[in-house]
């Protein structure tokens, strides 16, 4: 068994662009999510009282209420972004439980990309809500001298987002791989169950933190 | 291009595309369905609230109508009770008057029956007494009774013969003797010449004298009739006197 931490093997190349295993996994996960979304929406349209439709309603309503609780009002874009992150991360973590599949969230490039999306979403949401000047002003409050600390804070929390998710998923996958290599096939089952729970928990944490960060930017002008 | 950078860029683009696709394919329709459900629920809720308000209003109207009807019914009942009481009192008064009239009629009828029975009894008693007196006078009859009756007739004739009393008719059961005729002529005085003597066997002893001023009946039949009439009259007087006392007692007790 080949265990890797930071490496991301290239499966094939399209011209100068290398196609890695993580890219293939995340693409498959995205396709599965889209197919599931189509199935759920079809159920919602045709059989709104079916339990599949209830799941769809539950997911959307849960994230809408979560955004409303954190930000103070409903925000469809933020809810869609955070719910998509939760679903994508959770699906990647679940896919990592399959034998021979390397979870996409076990790659620092993937978690960095997600953190970068959140990092870019924060100023976009803040500027869109409060305007450029009002958003920039919040970096200088309560004292202009604290502006570098604000910038460092945003960078560090973005880094923390990426590293937290990467570390948890990669470590869990690594422990399961080590146990499989050392003890046998069924021994790491409890660890795999724990890894499944940790994967869902990390997805939830990532989504919640993204809502908090974006919500803070939206309400920055009102402080 | 390094694999890490390519993965980073691909994952960023992949996630953005996935988020956009999920937002378009999943979140938007589901939110729309939720909004439709919510609107339908609110519409149903408003409709239910409107119906509840309508029901409450109708209930209040029904209650108001019910109260008014109950009040009207109470008034109608009171009025009807008063009318019924008045009618009952009127019926009772009429019945009481009718009963009083019937009672009076019965009393009068009873009194009339009592009078009739009394008169019948008096007549029967008088007839029996008169019969007894007639038998007695017949048994004691004779010249002395004849003379006594003629003397009595003469006394009465003298009392009324001061004026003209003719014509005079004298009846007896058998022809009178000369002495008796002379005695009667002397009593008649100036009217003696126009005297007609006749015989009536049913008279018994004595004479019956019919004059222009009246009748002098001194015969046994006349005495018997006089006794009978006197007895009936006396019994009638006594009976009326008794009834007056009886009525006075009834009035006093009432």
C-alpha cells in the first residue's frame, strides 16, 4: 500500500495540464452530487410529500435558518455557498471511505482552494453589502494601527480553514491505511466509523466558519 | 504547470461550478417549492382565520338572535300567562255564577216542589178533616143541628138585612117547616117577599142563603167546605211562616 501525505499523483496529462487523482475524485463527487440534486428536485416537483423531498427541504431549510441565525437575515447566496461546501466536503470524506479512493479533501490543494473561495467571498460579500469604502473602513476600526492585525487575522483563519480540514481528513485516512496495512482488513472498522463522523463534523465546521466569516463581512458596515 | 497548482486551480473552479450548478439546479427550485408551500400554508392560514372570524361573527349573531328570541319568548310567555290567568279567572267567575244560578234554580225548584207537596198535603189533610167534620156533623145531625144552623143563618141575615138584599134564594136538603120559614122571613125583613125556597139534597143539614149582598152558607156541606178551606189556608200560612224563618236562618248562616 502506498501512503502519501502531500503528494498528489498525476493520472494523465492533457497537454501541459496534469490531471491528478484528486481532480478525478472531486469531479466524480461533483457529478454524483449534481445527479442527486436532480433526483431530489425531481422528487420535490413530482412528489413533495415523499421522504426524499423531505430530505431536500430539510437540507435547504437547515442552511437557510443557519445563515439567518448567524447573519440575522436570510441570504440565499451565502446559504447556497455554505451548503455546497458542506455537501462537497462531506461527499469527498464519504468517498474516502471507499477502498482505493483517495479523498479529495485529503489534498492540501483542494482544502486550500476551498479556503481561498471563502477568503475571496468575504470581501466580495462585504463590498456588495456595505460598499467599498465602508468595507475598507472596518479594517481601520477601532484603531488604524490594528489594520495589519485584521489582514493577518483573515489570512491566518483562511490558512487555518485549509490546514484544519486537510489535517483531519489526511490523518484519519492515514491512520486507517496504517491499520489496514498492519492489522488486517476488519480491524480498522471502528476507526473508519470515527473517521466518517470526523469527516461529517469537519464539513459542518468548515460550512459554519465560512458563514461566520462571510456574515462578519456583511455586517461589518453596521458596527 | 505543477500538479499542485493545477489541482488548486481545478478545485477552485470545480467548486465554484458545483456551487453555481447546485444553486441553479437544487437550491433555487427547492427554495421556490418551500416558498410555495409557505405561501400556501399562509394562505390557508389566512383563509382559516377568515373562516374562524366569520364563524365567530356568525356565532355572535346567533347568540344575539337567540338572546332576543329568548327575551321575546319570555315576554310572550308572561303576556300569555297573564291572559291565561285573566281568562281562567273569568271562566271561574262565570262557572261560579253559573253554579250559583243553577244552585238558586235548584233551590227554587226544590222549594216549589216543597210548596206543591205541602199544598197537596194540606189539601189531603183538609179533605180528611172536612170529611171527619162532615161525618161528625152527620152523626150528630137532627132537629137540633138544623135549628142551630138556621138560627145562625138568621143572625147573619139580620146583620146584613139593614138594606135591600133581594133577590134571596134559600136552599135546604128538604123542605123547611113553617116555623123555620117564619123565622127566616122575620130575619129577612123587607126582602122576605122576594124569597125563593129550593131543595138541594147534597147540602146536608142547614140552609144556604144567596142574597144580593152575598152568600150565607149555614149548611153541613158549607161548613165542611169552610172548614176545609180554613184548614188549607191556615196550613199555608203556617208553612209560609216556617219558610220565612227557614230562609232567615239560611241568610244568617251564609
